[in-house]
C-alpha cells in the first residue's frame, strides 16, 4: 500500500516543502501517542545533523511530543547510530534523528527508532501515518501531564566511549596518521575526538558546519578532496563519513577509494578468522559487486542479497541470524555492536585489522578485483518512467545484449525522484553501451 509520508528511510524531503513545522509537530504528537504504553513518564531522545532547518524541525517536534505528555531529551548534532544507541541506553521509549543523510542541506528528514534502537516496522509507521492525518485535539495532555524538554550535554561523550569499546582495550591507533572527513555533518565533533583519544594523529576535514555546507563537496559522496589530502600529507588512511555518519568510505595511503563492498569483504574475513561470524556468510544488496560474491565463495562464505536499503539488509540479518551486512555505498551494519549502520564503528574495525596485520591500507583493504560496474542516475519530474513502453524495450534489449554475461539493476530511488541504472559484467565497453542506451531512453521520457 502506498504511503503518504514514510519512505524507505523515515520521512524525507525539502525543508518547508515536504518537511514543514506543521508536519513535524504532527509527527511528534502521533509518534508520542503510539509509543505511550503504561503509566510511567515517557521519554524521547532527539538528535540532529547540522542543517539549518534542523532548528525549525527540532523545535516543532519538541512541541509535538511535549503536547502529548512525552518528555524530550535533546542532544544537538550527533550521528544517527549514536541516537539509536542512546535511545536504548537511556531507556527511552522512542528516538528521533533529524537528518536527510547524504542529501543537500535544503533537504531534511525525520527518522524514528523504537526503544530497542531499531528503526520502526512498516506496521508501526502506518499507525503513526494514520494519526498524523487525524484530529488529535482531544488526546493532548492536560495541565501537569505536559512533557518537559531538557538538553543532554554528555551525549557526545557517551557515544565516543561506546565506539571505543568496540575495540579491544589494548588496541591503540598510535602511529597512524588519519585524515577524517566529517562532511560538515553530525560527526564533526565526536569522531575526530574519538580517534585522538585512541592515539591517532588526526587531520580533520569537514568540521566547520555553517548550516549550508553539509555534504557539499565533501564527505563520502564527494571524497576527492579527502584523497588529495591523504596523498599530500602522506597519511596512512582517509575516512569519509556522510552527513549523519551512518555510512563510510575509506581512502588508502595512495588516495584510492575503498568502497563498502571491499569493507564488507575485509570485515567478513576478519570476523571469520576470529570466530565471530554468527552465520557462514554476510548480507548485502542487489547493488553489491559480483566480485564480492566470488571472493566470499572462495572463503566458503555465502552472500545473501536484499533490495537496496539498509533496513532490508538489517531485516534479513535479524531474521536469519547474520551479524555482518551492508551496502556498497558504505552502510555497514555490525549487529554485535549496533542496531543500524555506523560509519565510524565500521572504520574502527578496518583500523583494527590494519594495526593487527601491520600492513599498508592498500594491501589490507583490496580484497578482490571488482567486475566493471556502471551506475548512472536519471532525474525525473513526475510519473513512473520505468512503465514507459520505450524504456521497457530498451531494458529488454540491454538484457539480451548482456546474454547472461552481466546483469542490470534498474530501480527508483527511495529518497529522491531519481532512477538508478546499474550495469555490471566482464566486458566494460558493452556494459557502458547498454547502460547509456537505457539512460537515453529514460531521459527522453523524463525531459
């Protein structure tokens, strides 16, 4: 069933377009009412990234929650995984992250976590949706039952200690020169501090947010400057996070990018060697390179594939007992530690292997040769371009030309009006030609 507000990762859209103060107020009221269970004082924890619109949305959410009798803890800028962790740690009934992740600053979003730190199920989101559009006037709190709001000053420090505890107490990053790009986003304070406390020499980038520059020419979606800085300063490694720090991309000492597929291969082998894998395999999405699947097979490990989206990866992990999963984009989920993707915790696992093996990052992180993979995005204004007859014909022709020697994954984005066209195969020239043909058909429809 089509939903009005929730997408694949909470509610997301243009600030004061889709995400208005009125909507945020109603979300606070509706979510607060859904999670009011029992007679205790109910509490919600609200974190955010560094977008200018975060002030507006946070204030409206606080009004919504307190108006239905829910107390609010406000953390200020904090990574999404920190909000999930603290929701559980502080015994809150609900957690909220105000962020549009890797999107530009003028977008924003509202992500909700249950008391267990996991994102909400579709069923609970549907209950919240139903309440958003209903008349809640008679369900507002009265008098002394109104909620209170309080700023939590120690939230960042608690996340730093949590992240450090994912490593052995004897693990030190002494001797490593690390360039870290925080995308002018939610991790700009906590991640450089944590790396310094672990003993690394830290060169921070993207740590001067102004409300407008989150993800702008920086972070995991634009790592070019990070790579240049790694080469210029002869650093051992570069770490690039996105706006809410739930994904990570690594640059080796040569300034070459290491994507999520390589990180999954590295962590899977490390966990297997240490006897920490709970299943003989990992979970990834249909977008992960076939080279990853081949590499894991050589280790006698399986690769279970899900639709794109970290929630689908996590659902499969929980249902089937996996503890390592993620996406090529850098969402890495390690359920021994976290209930959602955590870019910094994933980076720490990579650093632990680098220190353990005492080898260069390029040697440690290059686990397999990926098959040529071409990904192009086509932005559209409205409608359903993939249902167009000429587009379907172009896709069918592309599949015929690949003839079992490659694969196509064509899907609409869950967070923006974009069609993603991915082709993969041993013959790069053929794959590029096939992808270009489908993109051209889509552009004719989308124009």
